[in-house]
């Protein structure tokens, strides 16, 4: 971030930074007025509901809903934030926020909003879960937690209704343009403009006392020209703060003389500020609606406008001082919802489509490079990775792994939205695929595939969309396999089976033996999970035939183990023994001593099931010798316990006690928790 610059007088068409004390539009610290509305809202929290008055219930079954209605720019979000700040102490579970309208004006997906709220609540969600399942988890999480939900810019009643917890101790503060009919017992607090003293106070906060005290009547006239709208007042105050020699009267006259071309007072104030910007800054502002989720940082602005990162940071700070952007956490800036349509209209009328597409491509390319740098910080200890990282420009580097992980966490909603927008565009599929691949790898390195599974599920679905559109059979097979694996892990085995079969078809179309073999084995595993051992053995056999034909010894050994396991489950002990014997031989050829020991231990188990305890005793001893050779103490201990169980069945409890003592000695005071699992597990 660039250091602050000293204020200097500027002429029309110049842009200058404003001190922080005068330039934070929309923050709670700048909140003025609305005391009557705040009082009414607080009284509405405590008032008795209509159900109670009618004698139907002692308490409402759901959260109390407060609705703040007003046009964009009326300060409805600021009022909601101030209310939440004042009453937060009464709700010890905390405040959780969600925006229900996208920057382009379309409603946000309810499923995505639920996931965002659950993440704030510290709840993990199963990958691929639908709206009904996520809603149930959200209601369960908030069932006994007195919390506040701040739902900003609701588009319709259905969005809000799906998010309301069944807990009367919760409070939902909702902002919207108009009333939301359909939610009972809700009286909207409708906002107009600020009263004149509050409007003048807001100007005073931004430009200081002196110019207002010199001509207080002019300040009232300016507030009138701004329609007493907070957004228009913020823009007017920012314009004056950047021009210390300009008078309040001058600005009021300029606003009065501007022709009305739609947008009301906010639109006129925006045009005045926009016209005063130099051309490079105007172009940067016009391109900001391309930023996903409306959040922008110096790298995004730099890539969109083709400028330096330092220059873009200074421009964003100037925009925030002028009221064009709102500062957010993590070095981010937010394009206000009331200005987004105005800026988007400029983008559509003044930028050629080819230039817009080029700016979008530059932004995606910069994002890919940042993701590569983010991933590299997780494995910078490796020499090749360190060399690549040191070759990156300084502006793309992160200070350490923690800084990279923090950047990934704060930007993840925007990164995910960028991937969705790139795929929806249809003309940037190559960049979209690179972006998704980089994001998947960064998430896997910093979070692990398990914790990142919900995000990975959505990304794999995007890969599938691109692969199907472009007829990329190999990528389609990979995406289907990844999605099916996540379905199987969350218990959706039937859905997983369908995707595994589709992946098999795609692998065959791509002539990809790895994908086909992997899909056949996975189809067998799904059938085994569903309890169909006959079909499972058939598909494992098909996968084994391909592995044998290609000489893939590691796959052969694993598949023999899976066959042995499924034959054991089906009670076909003879076939199971042959399969486990072949698996042990395969591991021996690979010099995989632990694998050979585990295969022999499974052989011993099957021999016991088949009524051959003496053979099981011999095989188990052989497996113990191999485990000792591998130096695996926990495996040795588990085999000693298995050997003791066999000796108990043979009627030799003294020898069994000796082996159990040996197992305890191998692990010290720790209990024997090592479980021998077959290759299928």
C-alpha cells in the first residue's frame, strides 16, 4: 500500500488522495442521524407478536424479522449495521452476515448463501449437499444459539424464508428495496432521506467544520440537491474534500445545473464525481464491475486497467475517499450496490466488447498467477518450487505461508465466483480450466482435500461443464471420477455409481486406460458398498484383466486384494484364498513388504473362516515375520493379537496370553488400535 500523500489543491480532472479521517464512506463510525428509526427498530424487537396477541402461541416459532426497506443509496445497510452494533450484546452467539444480491443485480443462490453462513458458524457441510440438506443443517446449528443474521439486499421473500432459523431467540435483520409480503408479523421500517441537520453533519464529517460554518445555508442547499440521500452526500463530500478551495455553494450550483438523466440525486452526484476524474481513473472505474462479487483489490484493478499494482492501489484509495468505493477487510474495496448499475451502464456504453473481454482475460490470468504463488508458498521447502517462486515478480509473492493462506481464505468467494463467471462466459474456457486447476491445487495444499471437499465439489462440476461443452472426454472422465468419489464419501452411493459408469464411457471415448481402469474398479467398489458382491467381483475382475494386459503390477496386487475381500464377504473362501495368495505374490514382486504382510494376514483370516486354523496359524506367523522385517510395530502388534485369537480357538490359552503380552510390549502403554484392512478399504 502506498504511503499517504500530502493534500494539494487540484484542478478539474485531477485525482488526489484524501486523509483517512475524511474518507471512509459507509462505515459505522460515519453513521449519523436515524435515531427515530433506530428507536422504532429496537422497540420492534421487544414488541409482542400478532400470534401472541391472538392467543395462538406463547412465543413465535421462528426468529424475529426486522425489515429495513429503502432505495439503494438511502443508507439502509448502514442503519442495519448500526442497529446490529447496538443490540449485539443481547445475542451472545454472534452476528453472521450474507448478501442476497449479486453485483450484477441477480439474486444470489440460496445454496451458496447457506454455505457461506454455515462456514461463518464453523459448520462443515457435505460436498454436493442440496438446498434442503443445507437448510436443515443451518436450522439445526441455530436451534439453540441466540444469534443475529444480517441479510443484506434481499431480492424476494423466498430467499429470506429459506434462511430463517426455527429459534425465537434469534434476530434476522433484513434490508430490501420494498416490503417482503409472505413473512408474517413483519412491519417494514421504510427509509427516506436524512433530516437536514443529519445531512449537514454527514458533510461536516467529510469536509471539516470550517467550510460548513462559513455558509451553513449553502450546506443545507447542498443537502437538498443531494435529496438528503447518504450515498449522494458521501459523493458530494468526497468531491469537496479533494478540492480544499472549492466552496459548498459552488458544488450545490453545479449539482443544480446538471441535467437529470435518471438515477436521481445519487446519479447526478455520481456523474459530477466521475466527470472530475482523469481519463485513466475513469477507465479503471468503468472496468470494476467485472470484478467478481463486487470486491476488488490492487491486483484486480491493476489487471483490469493494465496498470501497475502500486498505481492501482493508490487509485482505489482515492476512489474510497471520493465515496465511489467502500473499504473492506483484507485490503479489499467494495463497489456500493447503488453505484454498481451506474458504473455498469458506463462499461456497456463506453467500452468495446473486445476491450472488455481482454480486461476480463487479464484479470483471470493475474488470478491464475497469484494462485500458483499461493500454492508455491505451501511447498516452498522443495528446491524446484522455491526456484519457481523466486522467479515470480515481487508483486506476486507472499511473505510466508500464513499470508498466502489468509489471502486464499479472504478471496475464496471471489475466486469461486471468478471460476463460475469464466465458465459461463463460454469464450474463455482455456483460462477457466487453468483457473479451476490452480484453485483446486491451492485448496488441496493449504486446506487438504477433506476440509476443502465442499469447494472442490463445485469446482469439479465446473470442469465437467466445460468438458461436456468442448467434448473433452479425458477431462470429462476425470471430473466425473472426482465428483463420484465425493458422492461416495458422503454416502450417495447410487449417485456415485451412475457417475462412475459415465466416467467409464468417457474414458473409453478418450482411449484413456487409466480412466477406464479406475472407473471399472470404482464401479466394483460402489456395487460392493451396495451389498452386490457378485457384480462387484465382476467389475474388479474386468479392471484386473486390463491391469494384467498392461503389466501394471501395483494395480494387479491391489485388485487381487479387492477381489479377495469381496469373495470373503460373499462366503466364497476358496476364491478368496486364491485372490489373497495372488495379492501377496504381487506385493512380493514389488518388494512391498508391508503390503505382503497385510495380504498374508487377510489370508489367515479367510483360512480361519474356512475352518483351517492350523493353516491360519502358519500364515499369521509368516506375516509377523514380514511385519518385523518392515519395522512396522503396530502391524506386528495387530498380527500378534490375531495370532492370540487363533490360539484361543485352538485351545492354547497360555500361548495366546504370551502373544498378547508381546503385542502390549511392542506398543508400550498404548492400546492395540491398528486394524488390518484389505485393499478395498
